[in-house]
């Protein structure tokens, strides 16, 4: 009887730890497994502009609205740029993520999830997704360890795409 209980306890201890885990196979992850890659948190404005890599006029032409102000994040080497309308609401944000290819991919997937977005590609190996959002649209692409994510208050992703193309060209990414 005691032998049967010990065998049952050993089986339960082996199988139960992975049960119920998303994508779990029933076995616990090994201690040497790499941690899952987490997308960086979206940037927050920290100071008044200007944007060091994108001119206000380029945003006005691409997005079709007058820029009333520009704020930037504290991120380095490239701050995120927040272009506001005259009334102060956000019309466009550019965000450049530098890191490993996995971090860049995670940032793109968080902004334009592969499961729901349309495929987005630019010359030079940039790929990701684009889609309408509740507040407008997003265009997000990555190439190796760099991601470029543009959100706009406009419904059409083409406007965000044009800005992403300019950012990549202006920074020679």
C-alpha cells in the first residue's frame, strides 16, 4: 500500500506542475530555459520637442493635420516623438526600439499583433504589421534588433507607413 502511494505521489509531482500553463505540455520548464521575451512598455512624453529625426512639416504633410506641439520621451539613443494637434491631443507618435531581434519583434507584435494585423513590409528586410486601431491606425516593423512603431489618429495605415519610411531613411536604419 505504501509503495503504491509513493508511486502515485511521484507521478503527480512530475505531471501537475505544467498543467494549466498556457501552451503547457504537462512538464515543468527546465531551470535553464530562457525567460519569455517581454515587449518594452510604450514610451511617455518627458520634455518639449523638437523631434531629432522627424520634422513637423513632414508630419503635417503625411498626416494631414497641423502640428500644434511636439514632445519627446527620455529614451536613448532615439526618443519617441509625440506630435500633438493644435488642441493638444495626440495625432502621431513615433517610437524606435533598440535591442535584440526578439525584443524588437515583441515590440512590433505588441503594437500590431501578428494574429490580427495585415502584413507590413518595407525595403531592407523590415517586416511587421499594420492595422486600424480604436484611436486611428498603427504601422510597426522590425529589422534585426530595431523596431519602428508609428501610431496615428488617422484611420488609414498608409499615413503611418509614410512616416515610418521617413524615420528609417532619416536615421539611416
